[in-house]
C-alpha cells in the first residue's frame, strides 16, 4: 500500500470519510457536504487468499485497522459502506391489517428466519418500513457492527452511519431513476438488481455475472434475468434498467430489439475508485 500518512490533511467544515469495506478491498474517500467533489484517499485490494480469510470478521477488522493505521483520522466523521456479501437483504410482505412498527419488525424477523434458517437476534435489521405494501429490509451481523464501532473509536472517528453498498448507491441515484425503471449496481462480479416502484426500493436480488463472460450476449442474459426476477417478484418487467458501478463494456452498449433497454448512471458512489485504478 502506498504511503498516505499525510494524505487526509486538516479536516475542513463539512468534510467526512466514507469507508467502503468488502472482503476484496477497502477504500477510503474524503467527502464534503458543500459540493466539493469527493476525493479518493486510498484503496487497498486483497489477494483471493486474503479475501477468503475475510469471511472471519476478526480478520476483516485487522485489514481495516491496517489501512487506517497510515491515516490521521482523529476527529473525522465516518460513514461505512458494506459490500452486499457482508449483509443480507430481502423483501418483507406486511401482515394483513398491520398498523404498528412492531408488527412489521416481527414480520421481517420471521421472514429472515424462513429464508436463512437462523434467528434474527444475531443481526441488526433495518428496513424501509411500510405497513401497507411489501418493503425492503437488510441485516448486518451484530459482531461486524460492533467491530466497526470499535475501529471508529480506536481511530478517533465519529461513526455516522453503516449501510449496505447497494443502499448507499440507491440513496445517491434515486432521484435519477425514471418511473418504470429498475436500478442496478455492478461490483466484484455481481449485479445487485433493485426492484423499484413509486420512488422506493422494494427488493434487491444479488446475482453473479456469467463467470465465462458474455461472449456478445450480454443484453440477452440481462433481459432473461430481468424477466425471471420480475416473474418471481410478481411485478411487471421494467421499461428500463439504469446501471451504475463496474458495468461491463458489453452491457454498456445499446440493447437490441426485444431486449430490455439499459442506461448508464456512472460510478456507484461519488469518488469511487474502480479496480485497476489507484487513488491519486
């Protein structure tokens, strides 16, 4: 990792850090609420062997501490963004005639158990709570959440938020999503496909991109995938899919006849450093 000891500099009013964490890489970006462009500070990519070891949260914590050890982060607010692989996401249908938050929180926990076969007590669950329509929920392991809080405290940072990568990207791009369109984020060989409706994220499906590549059939694959997911979700096929992140070049090309149109949004988050690039 390059020497970045003095890279942060003095914190100015309105500035904060966004730290993206995955098993494959950790990146630090300096952000500002006053309209200044986000600035990449450092990105540490890991070998496949190291990434496999990061299934253990203690090992992930060691890697995070190693990255932060070269930065003077004391006094900085921090927003952690977690890769989809570190969290769980699902759709919840509220019980009939439910009116209380407790009702739909219980429904989310029951659905979590049905999908993953374990109690929700070891996970922190948050959702776009709605008593009238299906809504999106996400869960972060409590040990991972505790580790991030401990790391922030050790390095003198004020923890502002922890959220899944696809949620952070959705929150950034949601005003650009057109009526009738779905949202998608591509990263680490995965497509996080967001089923959107009425300006809200209803569900997320995380799907692997073809391991052997597309060989010219990228839009055929995407169209078939979208049709299948729409059928499973019981919703109409979208008129458009708007993609951000590490979109393969073949998917960025115009779709053919009878294929789902695609539009590019850009980087998933401002200041995002793509694989193969380095933070200047």
